[in-house]
C-alpha cells in the first residue's frame, strides 16, 4: 500500500534510498519539497526518525534569558530588537541575570539558553561576567549561549582570534552554542532581509571553529518569509557537509517565522503544512544530524505533536521566559510545565526522555509517572 502511495507521489526512488540508508541528493531535496503529497514525505522521514531515535521524544526543562534586546543589525524579519538609543532597549547586568536564574531555582532546570541582540556598547568583559554569573548560581546547568552572529561581535570587542575567544567563553562556562543567526544560506535573502549581518560563509566558519575547540552547537533555518525551495535545500547541503567534517552539530531546528510586528509583516508567514514539511525534509536530508527539533513555541504544541511522526525527535522544553516572539500587547508568557510536556508526548504515542543541552539523559519517566509532576 505504501509502495503505491510513494510511487504515486513520485518518491519511489527516494524511498529505496531511504531503505538502503543512502544519502539523498540536492535534487532529491527539491523533489521532497515539490511533491504535494506531504504525508508521503512524512512517512519517509518517520522511517529515518525511528531508525535513528526509535520512539524517543526528547524534552528539556530549560530557561531562556535574553540579556539585551539592543541590536544594530536591523534584520527585517525580526520583532525582538531595539536599535541603539531606542528607549525600549535594555541590557541586563550580570546581577540581574543572576536574579532571573534565582527566580526558578526551585525547578530542576538543566539547560539555560541565552541569546541577545548585537549590542555595540557591550565590552568583552560583560559577556564573560554574565556567563560566570549564571554558573555561580547554577553550576550544574548546561549553558547554551550566543548565536554565531553574537560570537562574531564578541570576538570583535575581544580583539582576539576567534578560536581564542571561543575558548575563553568555554572556560568561563559556555557549554554549547544555540546555532541561530544562519537564517537561510542564500546571498539573495541575505541582501534582501539581513544585509548588516554576516553571511553564510562566516556563519559556517564560526560553527566550524567552535566545533573544533570542543563547543558543540545546534543549527537553525528560518523559513516562511521570502526564501525559495532551492535555497533551503542548499542550506541543508552546506550544513551536512560541515557535519561530515566536524560532527559538532547536536540538533537541527527549523524556525517557523512569525511576521507580527516585523518590517515585513505584510507577508503571510508559514502554514502548518509548511511547518511539517520543513521538519520532514530536514530529517531526510540531514542524515548525519542526530536530532531534529520541533520548537513548539514557534510552530505550536499541536503541530509539534504531529511533527513527532514527521521526523522530529525533540520538542525543546519548558522555555521559561522566551522573549523573541513574545507579544508585548497581550504580554503572553510562553511556557510549558513538565507535566504538559509529558502529556503531549504520551498523547502523541512517543516515549518521553528528559535531557540536558548536550543530550545527556536526565530522566526516562515511566508511563505511570506521567501526570504526577507539576514543574
Ligand atoms: S535577528 Fe538578531 S541580529 Fe537580527 S535584528 Fe534581531 S536581534 Fe538583531
């Protein structure tokens, strides 16, 4: 039955490659995007997902900290930043960052995810102090901090070589990089939407250097704005090549763009159909990435439950205090409790595994324990 379905979708050849464990080509990637039969793509992605990760669905109890929203890059898709001198701009001092960490000290958080704008006023010492401040309050937490774009800024103010800067951040307490800032590896999109920010070559060089000094990272792709299919496939191919070289990527995270309050909010933005396809194509193309994450806060908990059958094996986590796409009008805090995450995964028919930022297993909750915890 599935053979017929896949043949009708024009995916018989790709199906055979998936069964044989053969790498998919750039043209295969285009075909996966162009077939209207999304369930067929999802079926193929699920074969790979279950081969690599079984029924496991990873989640993390984590806290997000955005240390500054001041940024001089003016990306047209961004609703988070305030330009320098804008009264809405803020910078958290190391003490304020510690207060944020203490706020949730009773919750056994295992990951802190910290990113911010590219703030030209911050000195190098600030970044080291903030990292040390977090580790002072929560020494055991895995700290995932600074996108590749921020790392470039930190290197600039450090006036040191990239590897030395990364090593000093690591020694201060950074355990991994979240990998944002890549958007889509396309000169055209770069020129159109984020020309003040560095390009894909620089992003890849920063990731390569981080991996080589022992700092693993994630990788992302922002979709649903002006990007085209061939650009997304190219993005996967470039990431896959670097992973072959360094094996430093932990997870790939497709990021569903939110148009609201951006300079291009007239664009319609992604759909649920697109969210699922990005997850599925990523799982199929990125054969050397151990994990594909469905970031529920960007594509909704409902889509994430389905995505666990379309290639995703990770749903991110509690995400306490996420600010990047938060609506200041409704002031809607975005977070899930552990119980909610366990219920989501159990209802989706997968096996919940609590992890830290480096995918060390924290807990494998038994089904009978599901719905008993409330943090
Ligand atoms: S996406 Fe990042 S670099 Fe671009 S404007 Fe927003 S905060 Fe700045």
